[in-house]
C-alpha cells in the first residue's frame, strides 16, 4: 500500500478546500449574476439591476385572469417600500423597523419571523418613515441592514442571526433605509441622514463573516485629517471642491448613498449613487463656491479594496435636494453603430443619463420632464449649463423639478427585448428662497430654505400657482439610445411605485389610484388592474414555483411621496399595509376598508400670536418631516388630535410616551416652553381647518 506523507496529505486537502470554496463562491456569484428564470434573489434580480424577468406564462392574452392567490396583513400603517426576494420556494420580505418575514411562496404560510428590535425612537431620524427598501441573499444567509445601523446575516432556514456588524455609531443621526447589496462574496451598504446633517459613506463587509473590508467617505473630513480609509487618496481632490467658508463642517456635507448601489462583475466596479448636500443651500454650506464632490454623483470604486476608479457628478454644487440615488441599470446598447457597455440613471434632476460604465464618460443626457435648473448638459465636458436664475437668493425663484424630484427612489426597469426603460416620472416645480440669518441645527432638517414673509411670501404664492398648473405624474417608457420618451401613461400625483418588466412584454407598477396594474411594454396600453386599498410604492417581483408564475408586491402607502400627498390634504383613506401575491386564476379577495373616524372638535385657541408664530417655526424645524408642512397630514395628522391626546401632549413630546410607536422624546431639542408653543400652533391650525 502507498502512503502519502502528512505534508503532502495536508497540501492535497487544502487544494480540495480551496477548490470547494471557489466553487461555492462561483456558484453564489453565478446565482446572483445569472439567476434561474423563476428566481428573484436580489433587489434588482441580478447584477444588471434591470428588474427584468424571463418568465412568460403570464402574458397579454391572459393577464386579465390574474387574481389574488394569497396575502399577508403586515399590521402597520407605515410605508412599506421593500422589494421582496425569492429562491427555492421561499419568499422573503422586509417590513418597517426591519422586521423580516419568510413565507412559503405557494401558500403564504409564514415560515419564520425575525425582529431585530430596532429602537422605535430611530424613526425620528428617518427622513421619510422607518422604511426598508429590501434585503439580500448569500448562500445560506439572508442579509438585512437595520435602521439603527446593524448589518445582520440570518440563517435563511430558521431566521436566526449568524453574524452582526455595526456600520456606524449614534453620535450623529445616521440611519439605513436602503437595501444591502451582495456582490460576489461581499455585502455593500450605504446610509441615510443627509437632511439632518451627516457625512455620507459606503462600506463593504465579508458576506460569510460580517467582517469589514473597506469604507469610502463621500465628502471631506471636517477636521481635514486622514480617515485611514479607502477614500483617503482621493480626498485632496475632493477637498478642493469645498470652500473653507460655510457650514458643511458642522453638518457633514451629505452625499449619503441611501439607496441605489450597483455592480459590474466583469469590470469589478461598484457604482455608488450619492444623495443631496447638507445643508441644502450652497450659500450656507460652501459660500456658493465649488462643485462640492461627491454630492449628487455616481462614484465608481474598485470592488476589491474600495479604491476610487472614477466619478461623474450630475449636479455640481447641488442645492435643490436633488439626489442621484435612483436605480442604476447596466445594459449593452448599440449607439452610433457600436455596442456600448453603459450605466443608466434617471435621477431627481430630470435628466436621463447614459454613461460608459468602464470610464464614467457621459454618452448622452436629455431631460424627460420640464427642467430649468440647467439649460442643458455639455456633451463634451459632461457638465450641466446651470441656470443662474435657479441659484436662489432671499428672492424667491421657481425651479423645475422641485425637491420631490422628476424620478425619486422608486425602482426603474429595463427590457432588453423592447430596449426601453420604465419608471414613474413626476413633473413639478418648487419655489426656493434662502432663509435669512439661518443657522445649522444638527439632528433637524437642514435645508436653509424658507422664511418667506411680506412681498417674498406674496411672490412665492404666485409662483407656486404657476408650478401647480405644470404638475403631472406618469409612467414613462424611455428610449435610452434615442434619448426620448417612447410612450407615457398619465397617473395620479407623485408616488406611483417602482416598475418591473417581463419577457412577455408586460410592465407592472403600483399606482396612486391605489391599484396594482399591468401595461403593454411596447405601447403602454393598460391590460389589467387590481384595487389594492393602499398605493403600492415598492418594487414588485415575479417568480415561479412548480411551473406556476406568481407576481408579488407590497401595498403600503408611505414615505416621502405620501408626505407630499398628506401635506396637500388629499390623501385617500387606506388599508393597513399588505403583501399581495397574484397568480392566474387566483380567487382571494380583500376585506372592505374600515370606516374613517370623525374628526374631533379642537380645543379653543387661547395662545398669543407670538407663541403661535414661535410654535410654527419650531414645528417646521422639528416636526414637519413626519407630520407634514403646516401640520397637514403626515404620519399622524396633528390637527385631528383627540381631547385625550391634547391632555398628554407634553408627555408624548417630552416624556416619550409613544416611543414604542416611533415617536421618541424631543426633550434634548425642545424646552417645556417650546413644546407648549408647538402645541399652541397645532391648536391654531386645527381651528383654522376645522369643518373643511
């Protein structure tokens, strides 16, 4: 018998181990990059993030027979923005505060639930509700990113945590609302909080262990010191684009990558879409000087170590709350007789961008709605020709688009069959003006806008009337080669949901008609619609089990779009959020909506005008993000408080009585007198609008 030496045996075993790990990693990478036709294992389905499914069982000839197969009540009136994911007969979903549910995808039976116990007071720091836009899958793990900054790998069979990593501390109001992305064997995650004053960054972690691999900051260190992170080598270039004057050092500069992050496995590049600046107004942020990199940009990083590869800045010196965190889609397009590997994005600024995804060079950019912040994009330099009239001062200026954006985070889709991109578009204008004598306030909204009074207020009202006449919303099919709208379907106001498209040329989208609908991908003709009782803002998916095709969508009205509608006082009654799953021949029905409760009569107004005005400013700075501008609508319409709620108002605001509902104590920001002034203002608003 022949015996190997121990060293030789160990060496052979190591070779087998390495080969096995490589095979596993290769299989995982293949599954995420090229999933089986019936799978949807990641936010954008595959690395291209096209949200395109090759399934064809449901088509134009039978989509009218689509019916509800099963649903799950999610027990929340909060917004639900997550795209579910699916593999191996199991559907995984993420609810507000990052509660995760796993379902039997055939029947809807709940297999397990995991609650990471996110402190409910974190809702105070989430710009637009404590939402989650999704989760990720890697081998035997489901990866979630929590509002309070934890990255958690869950065993996908049992839902028990395997590893946990902390992405940030809590010295500043960071949150995570975007979905984690798995690229190869690493998890990449961004963060939110730019409106409240933080410094954006993106970080990568080992998918198997949760160990941090690299971190890249997206604005300069306020202390002008090295961070000892992957961004250090490029920071001298970045710092030159920020003035020594201004308040960015107090508020971090922003550029938070709160949602879209993409990947090219061949180029091994990670693409990071960055957010708005902090504070918004460039006069206060950077003394009206510099491009302020990397706000409202796409930054490409080498996946291996997070080092800088290239960047393209859509909006130099951004000051209109434009974010470039909308969906980024990879595709191969034939342009000018040559096949180009491109990256496409239609961000809030109203232009559709096509970039070379290897170099970041602009290929083309055209507007798809009314735009006046820029007069066009220079095709040679890639820079916008910024309209100086849109660089607002204390004099009001009407700018298109408004802060709601021409296309916000709602997911975009692309079909390689039709060669069209599909996304909800919103044409709107907004009257901006610099607030006089403004000072930064960490942990509060920091726009630097507003402060209208006298003639400026009158001008604002007249200009906003013009903007309101221009307002419209639509589902757009866009040709990225010709840079033109192929077709559009008018829809109700801002907040129509994300899209996905199938190989049977169907586009699915949730609408603010409170429906889920299917459209012909080539013509825009509506082919099917289902009343959902709550507008689905999330991105939907389609999957296959046992040869049967299903379609799934979260119907949970909420987030920034809902705040716009609530703030306008036109929100429709709605059901609590649900996960809805459809199939051909489905027969389930939804229970009827509960009747709306009568609006209680407000208490008499006894406060002085001075206290009411002080309360109005405090409310705008501290409360309006969740409770609506001028106290109209919001997560809870505070004009409609009961007598019982009025009686315990300070216990709620200062004492944290409703912390478990996401309403944390504000005693660190408000005095007893200031809380009383806010209450006075709300009583005044309730009396003003009583009986309408």
